[in-house]
C-alpha cells in the first residue's frame, strides 16, 4: 500500500504555514501595548491595562451570515473580514466597552492561501478601525465539510469598561432624543432576503446604483463606530444613555433591547434619506415598509439615545469624527399593548 500523507487526505500543512507567514505582518499592525507575545502560540496573552480601576470584561461573537454567499459568487473576499470584526466590536461597544482584542475562526474544505489572506486582510483592517489587536485565531482545513471554494467565518471580541461606566439603557426616560448614525449599506444583515431578490430579478451587477456598481454597493463592509463613540463617552461622560447596534431584526427589534418596558421609541422615517440600496431592494422585491424596518437597518447602523440638552453637542462631536448623524426620533411613554419601537 502506498504511504499516505495528510495532504493525500486533503489537508495541506504547508499551505497552512504559508498562510500564517502571510498573516503575521497584517496582525502586527493591529498590536496594542497590552499584548504579550505574538501570533503562533497555543493561547494569546493580553495584560489588562492599569488605567481601569474596576474593569468589567465584555465579550461578543458573531459571523458574517449569508453575505458570504455573495462574496463567493462575486469572487470578492477582501471586505467580509471587516464585516466579521464590525459585528462583534459594535455589539460590545453599545455597553460602553473599548474593544481590546479579537480572534477569528476561518474554516474551509481546502485552503486557498490567497483567498484566506484576503479575508484576513479585511479582518486586520477592521481591527485597526476598532483599535483592537488581532491577537490570534484558528484556520481549519476540513475536507468534505464545505463546497469547493467556500468557507465559513466566526469572530470573537473582548473589551473592557469601568463598572461605573456600563451603559445598559436604564437611565433612558421619556423625552430623550434618538440619534441615528448612518450605515455604510446593509452591513451583514438581511442577506438571505437580498439574495432572494437578486435571484428573482437577475439584476445587472455592474448597473449604476447612486454612482457605484451594484456589486460594490451590496458588498460594502459594515461600518465600525468604535472610535467616534468612545471619544464621546470619554469626553462627555454620562451624556450617552443607551446605544443599539442595528443588526438582525432591523430598527424595530434592536432598539427595544435597551428600553424599559414602559417606554417606546417613536422613529420618524422621513428624518433621514433612505440609501439607494434599500430603495432598490424595496422596489425590486416589493417589500412592505414595516418588513424593511424589521429586516434591514435602512440606512441607520447605530442608534444613540441622549437627553435633549445633550443632543446637539453629541451630534457635533460625532460629525467632527466623520459620522453622519440624524435626529431620528424620541422616547415616549408606552401605551398598554403598544410596540416598543414605532417607525412611521
């Protein structure tokens, strides 16, 4: 019998080593002073900064979802890594946490080093935007588990917040203002519906959509809000009462997660322009208004709740940091049986 190798079974150890060599300079750009050691150990070491008096660790994990299917279809792999980072760091940010480090999990049937390197390039870019270290991860080559040319991604972020600075929405009250920060697109949510609409309509992917090809618009990576919002939290302590990352469930199901049972967020749809992508999805898929707001962010990727007297100053600081900010609604007492978020 011929002597078999791991490569004969479909696992290429040399390719894995080549990928690690490609990843190291990307990860190096994301390092923070608290990182001990480097890529390649059995575990990643991170020393918690002495600047925290009562540190609370906040963790989050997520994936990219079926947006990956479009990446496979379009042969574009350099943006989904940023999506992966964004979904976790934006989630822990809403509790006031500074993202400290990130780990990724890349799984495939057969390792294509160029494709995997493109993915990690996007992950490193996302970590730079979030100010967190790409401290480690796992690349799993599992023959027979995935179709040829496909892979899956998962990400894990850990951050820290002072115990006294945790933001949980408990201070939100009737009369507060709801600010909306513009999204960069569909982010990483609603892509099963997006793909269904594309399947049924067969759009020209090179068609112009507000000055850009549809193929670029639909894969635009998720916006990372970490640095601008952390600056506001540090420079205006107490001004932000609550934040909601608008992910799966859209506006109508994410905002209630930070509201007490007796409160409702009334959102005015006319207070911000719906981006061209969502207008196209609504028309091409004949999607009802409320379904749009339940599935997609519709142009608002992050919601920030503040007192009326702080709304102007918070908006100004965020705009100075490059965010597009809209005053999209207000907090009201909730009538019995009424939904906790109403978009009208």
